């Protein structure tokens, strides 16, 4: 008999050994292996769900961050606009105050100039009148060197004044 031909007894004993090992594995080892595989499967499912939840949470956080950034940009733009408007208002007010102050100074200078002009004109008129009287007096004295001419001229002036 050769090595390659199996005998019936060896075959039966191999079958019994295989069946008993299969039975023992099925009875004791197989449930533990299946439970471990199911537990591993459940933990993988939980990990996938947790990753999906984390991904959704990250998306929410990113959207929230974008919204906060948009609000911050709008607030910054509002503050810049308000600052520009305030600056423009302050410049405008300063220009108005400067214009009013300049107008006051100009008006005061104009009044002073008019006052000094009037005073100067009055003084010039007084000096012209005084000079005119002095010149007239000198001319009349020269023309009317004697008393009789002065009396005649005075009488003539008196007659003219009465006529008017």
C-alpha cells in the first residue's frame, strides 16, 4: 500500500477528528469570534458616525466663523464710515467757525477803517476850513488894508445876507 492511497480507517479517524474539532470550535470559539467581529463592526460604525458628526460640527463651526467674520467686517466698515463722517463733520464745523471768525475780524477791521477814515476826513475838513479861513483872512487883510474898505465890504455883505 502506498503512501498516497488512504485507508478507510484512517479516513474515518480523520473525519471524526475534524468533526470534533469543528464541533468544539463551533461550540466555544466561533461565538467569541463572531461577537468580536460584530463588536469591531459596531465600533467601526460608531467611529464613522462620530467622524460624520465631527465633520458636520466642523462645517457648522466654519459657517459660524464665516458669519462672525462677515459681521466683524461690517462692523469695521460701519466704524470707518462713522469715523469718516465724524471727521468730515469736524472739518466742516472748523471751516464754519474759521469763516465766522474771519468775517468777524474783517467786519471789525472794516468798522475800524471806516471810523479812522471818518476821523481823518473830519480832521482834514477841519484843517481845510481852518486853512481856508486863514487864507481868506490874509487875502482880505491884504485887499482891505485900510479900515474904510473893510467897513464898506462888511456893509455890502450884510446887505446881501438880508436879501437872501
